[in-house]
C-alpha cells in the first residue's frame, strides 16, 4: 500500500495538462485548455482542463476530476494503479508496505492480470535478447525483416521458446497463479489440468493500452513454419483487460505524434506500424485485420479528426479501405485514402523509402474518400442498375456525415461527377437520413420497452415484499421510529453547504455574536461551530469528513480548501471537490471584492439556517409518527405532545429567520 506522504508527493508533482495530454489532444483557450471529451461521443470540444485548479471537467457529460480521477475513469485503473502510473511519469519512488490478505484481495483480478502481462512482456523480451534460441531464431527473424535493434526495443518485441510449457513453468516459479495465466490468454489448460503456452515458438508483438499498460500479445509463426499454416498470427483472447474492438496496435507509441501532426495513418498489421516508425513516420496505428469499431474511432478522435487509410494496392487492400468508412464519417472524421502501388504494402514501402519520400508520395497520391469510393465502385460499370446501386452506396455514405456544409459540398461534387441533378441526390440523401432516424427511434423504443419490463419486475418484487412486511406489528413499530432517508431538498442543502466548505472554507467572514459584536471566522469554522452548538452533523459521512479536515487545516500557512480537496488522496473526496469547484468561481481572497465576500457570508448563514430548519422539520415528522404509534399510552403521548409544541416554536423561529412562511 502506498503511504500518505508519497501520495501527497505524487499529487504535488502532477500537472493535469501533462496527464490529460497523454490521452486527449488539447488546445489552449484563455487560462485553460480544451479538447474532445474522451468519456462520451464528443463532436465539439467540451472537455476543459484547468492547470491552476489541477482538475478537468466535461461540460456535456459531467465527468472529470483530478489526474487520479481522470485515469481511474478513462483507463479503468484502480486507485493504486493510477498513483503508480503518475509516480512512474514523474520519477517518484514508491515505497509500499506489505499488503494484508484482505487488501491483496481488494487489489482485484484486473490488476493481477496486468501484472502477469507486464511480467510476460519482460520475459519474452529477455528470451529474445539473452537466450541462445531467442537470439538465433527470434532476433534473427526480426533483423531479417529489416528491423533495427532500437526499433525492436521501442516496441518491446520478444520471442516465446518452442517448448510448450516454458512460460507456464517460469511463471509458476515466480509465484504467479495459474488462473491468471489462463485468464490473460498466455496459456490454456488441457483436460488433465496442465498448462500449455499459447504463443510457443512465435515472434511476440506486445499490445500496449493508450496509457502504456501491457494488455495483450500477438504471436507470429516464423517464416520456416508458415507453409500450410492456417493462422500465421495468434492473438490474445478477449479478457478483463483486453477487448480487441477497443484497442489499436501502436497507439501508445503513436499518440504524441498523432496530436503533433494532427493526422493518423491507419494500416492493417504489426509490421506495417513498426516499419513506418523505423522510416520516421510515427503517427500510425493498426487495427490488425479486425473490423473497425466505434470504440477505436473515438479513441483516435481524442487526438485528431484527420485519418489516412493506408492499404495494399491489391483487391483485398481496396476492400479493406472501404470497410468501416461510414462509421468514420459518422463520427466526424475527415478521411483520405492512399492505395500503394501493386506489390507493396506499408511495411515494404516504408522499408524502401525515406520518411520524406513516403510523405511526398502520400501528399501526391492520397484521395478524398468519396472520390476514391466513386472511382472504385463505378470503374468500368455500364449497367444502369449496377451504376445506380453504386451511386446509392456513395450517397448513403454522405448521408451519415453530421456536418451539413461538408454534406452539401460532397453532394455538389457528386452531381458534377455523375452527371445527375443535384436536387435528385439531395432527395435520395434525405431519404437515407430519415430511414436512419426511424431505425434509431425504433431501437430507442425497443430499449425503453426492455427497461420498463425490467423495472416492472423489480417494482413487483418490491411491492410483494412490502405487502408481506405490512402485516407485521414489528414492522409497523419499526416504521414509526424509523429515520427517513434524506429528501431531495435536504440533499441539496447539504451539498450546497459542503460546496461552500470546499470552495471557500478558508475565507474569512464577519458575523455578529450574541452581544452584537463583530466576530471574524473562516467559513468552515463558522459552519462547524454553529452546527456543533446544536449537536448537528451532516448525514452524509463524506461531507462530515470534509468539514472536519477543513477545520483542522485552516490554520496552516497557504492552506486553500479548494486546492487541498481537489488534490486529496482519497479519490472520492477529490472527485467530489472537482465536480463542485467547476461551477464556482473561487477567486483568491486578495482579489475578492467586499461584495463577493459579503455574498459568501450571506450564503453561508442562510444555508446553515436552512440546514437546521430541515433537521427540525424532520424531527417534527418523526414526532408525529411516534404520536400515532403511542396513541394508547397517555403518559408517553403527553411527553411527545410537549416535545412537538417545543419543536414547533423552534421551527417557526428558524423559518422567520430564513424568510419562509409556514402554517402552524
């Protein structure tokens, strides 16, 4: 477990802009930075990063927080994983104490799988460079492919020994549990329970997530064994840490170059990516032969809106270039297509050209997608029916583009290219758009019906349980004395109060004491004193913890509540603080006007009174329930009625101070 002092060092060293920039392409706007939100399908930049506050926030979906919250949400990291990621980035040494058995269990299956994958990547790389067979077979293979040693190291390429249980045996020696070897897909179990290495005898290509975690592997049979082999490549199966439709090979090594160049090349295979890096072109990723998914497109869209599809010049390459393009257009990507000369793939072309030659070829030969599709589908077509089908396919692609000006431009070009009246193409496009909208509405209704059905089942079960409990005298007595959960209004008041603590806790407010003398107190201390005088507490435990911590630290030099809580080592507190500080303009005390400080004082006093009023209202409700439950006990009734009258007097006094009109 990471000690608190180390956590504080990590948080102090962290620059939120640096961290978010690893995953999202940011542009400076005023004192903040903006980019496309990585948490939802964002087409217009709504994700804001504040370096002064150390937080990020999406104004559309509401997600964000400090750097730890961001990593936990985006990369599905645990709290310790996010801290270790930041510590590694900022070269902070972590000294961890031994975890208890319970704490180890909480670390979770996912982290264990990532640890196994990390070890396996190092194991494969060690075999490649330090084992006799690895050097003679694996390293020789990569060098024959033309890969330099620095590029081999850059992509952490490796080699798996031919023995079918070599990795499994070594993993067990290191203490790794067999269940994680199978769950990651590194091994599979035979009927007798023995483990077999999935990648035995293959060249290894590790997959890295966008944050640099080893999540999967690809293994290639070497050249001498490829004849008659159905699968040259074997890839890790889907697991808790790897979903092939969500990942792109090379994204970790390419993300900075993609953001810098504002463009990404999409290729098919591992060696295409590696050869292009060696050529000097680093803004390249591969989908490794799988159909392009929305997850992958949105991952790329965080860094750029411009994509060049780079494929072989044969029929298979042309077909691959056409796959998934409608999804790219729908997601707002600007597509260019480059088909290489016959007999070339990106791997061979990159190895035979310099980066300057490669880029010049791209510039001279890249084609707009609509023009490319038109050329491919209409080339040599004279049959009117087939021609109309091809044109319909092209117009359907245009119909999914969300930018109306881009759509109109493409339609105008198509009208001239096809010799068809533009109005005819517009009508056809509108028909495609309406059909898509109808299909979306049908799907939404289907989902609504499913959800309503599930809710009805839940309601039915709850009503049955309630009916069974209603006949119980014990249940009736329990209801009479039960404390009801917080109402929406109570939750709102508590939340507004703790927002003041987080955003203005250290700021000084001047109030009057019982003798009408001015007294200056920090906001948090005033709230704690006034509530404490009546032995009142926040019913939300996290809020109570925040108030107490703020009061404890107020006397420290340079203490600012907002900074303290948004960078808090408890991710629940830092996330809450980040959410609350987004809507509040917290100026330093030296920059605040008297009217602004007075507004904070008025808000604090009013919210404290409202909080006390809600507590009293709740107590009145409880007393009414107790009176009904004790109607046959005269002595108890007398005591309860007196409490009720006293509480009404308190309630009316508070209501008068708040300015609320009540009927007694």
